[in-house]
């Protein structure tokens, strides 16, 4: 299994909008890199916050997940270029890019060092072969302080692994529950 380089990513992986890597003064970098693609975080965030609706008492249950545990922030509606994730909290967001993963490629995500060095950890489960859509990203603020995340800027790097053989069953074949998600998608159980 090999890692795709920049020219192979351009040729083989569907990424819209596709961006070249270039210096952007004062911006967390994004776009294609030597052996990956740095995705941008979109404008919509859902931030875990105890709210009056939950009485400040919350249990996160992946089988019965409720949107009431989160506050939605659309940076465009508020004229913001960032959100603030509370200390020791967590946010969901979406990539600006839409992906169409080929049948013989698996995608892994790693956080960008700019955010990691500030105590912000990005997690994404692997994008399986033939997965399509915008990616829901999970961001953890591991610090005891509030932390900013900038909308429209780089947040994580995707690494594309090309299999030696084509898989027998792809994500599309399984009709995966997160297939073709148009944006930030909350957890669900079949």
C-alpha cells in the first residue's frame, strides 16, 4: 500500500473545490501538499455546551444523540472569522471540501501542527473506499482555556493510501449511513 503524492491526488481523488498549496499571509495553510491534502474547516460549528434546555446535566449517548447538547454557530450569520471552543470541550464542524474517494483508496486524517501545538486535537474516522461527501470533523480542546478555530482555514491533513488490490466491498456497496452527507452530520446508529 503506497501513499499518494500531490500529482496522484490531483489525478485520482475527487476534491471540490480543489486548492493548490501556496503561501497565504496570516492564514493557517490549506490545499494539496507533497503527500496529502490540508482541508479547510467550514463556517458551521456545533459546540458541546450544557444549556438551560438540559439543565446543565448532560450525558452523551451515541445511540440517542440529541442536538440539545450543542450550540450551533454559523460564523457567516454572525460576521465572524472564528469560533471559540470552551475549555475541555469539543466541537463538530464540516470541511469546505467535498470528497469522492476512489474504490482503491483509503483516507486517514491527522491534525495540523499549528492547532495541535495549541492543544486542539482533530479526529476523523477513515474515509473508506468510495465514500462521498463533506467530512464531519471532530475537534477537542484539551486545554483549560478557551481556544479559537478559524473558519475557512486549514484544520487537518488527509493522507491517501492506495491499496495494492481493489476492495471486495466498498463503503458505497454497504450503503454506509454517512454516504453523501452534504455537511456537518450528527452521530447516528442504524
